[in-house]
């Protein structure tokens, strides 16, 4: 894979990769940018959310779960000192649908954590990552929380 960042002036860059898509990056105003695009650390968090989200929704669909809405959020606090790396991450999976099976959600999370998501595999080598989930029942346009929990990786024996 190849990726590049091309300077657009001031602190703005256009990022491209093999796919040919472009993304605008910029620094925040307080550090000399215009605040007109993603900052690189945001892209790392978005990459983590997107990678695991694609795995989990794919697995839930294969398991024939009736998912009507799905969201993955990442909370990643940063160190106070430069280079201000992530110090940990919490991934929240919010699954809405009809009769969603908790075991299917847990298995999907297990597979993304242990086998499929390369972003999580890399980041998990340098920071602790926690995995939380909430399952909502979709009822006539409303959703009701029916289950929530934490996925824990099995202990090595």
C-alpha cells in the first residue's frame, strides 16, 4: 500500500492512497492551521472505528442478524506531553435491530479483535483497548436498550 500527503499551503494537505480517494487534512487554528480538515490523529481513530465496524457488520449480516442501525465509536485519550500519543482506547458498538442475538454480537467482536481488523491489531500492541457493546430493539421508530456489556479477550491458558 502506498499513501501520500500533498501540501496545499499553510498547514493543509490532501491525502491520497492506492484507492485514488482523497481526504483533506489540516491543523487546528491554535497551532497554525485553518481547522478545515481532519487532523492525522483523528484519522487514526476513524480508521480504527471503520476497520472494526466493517468486520462486525459483515459478520452480523452473515449471521442473518436483522440490523437496522449500527454505529461504532472510539474514545482515545491522548498524552499531555508531546508527541501526545493515544494512551488507551474504548470502542463502543451500538447495534440496533430486531431480535439481535447477543452471542452473535460477541462472536463478531471476537473475530474482529482476534482475526480480522489490522488497525486494531497494530494499535492493540501499543495501547490497551476496551470493547463495549449495546444492543437496542427497534420498535416503531424508537429504540430500546435490551442488552449491554463488555467484551473481554479470552485469557491464554
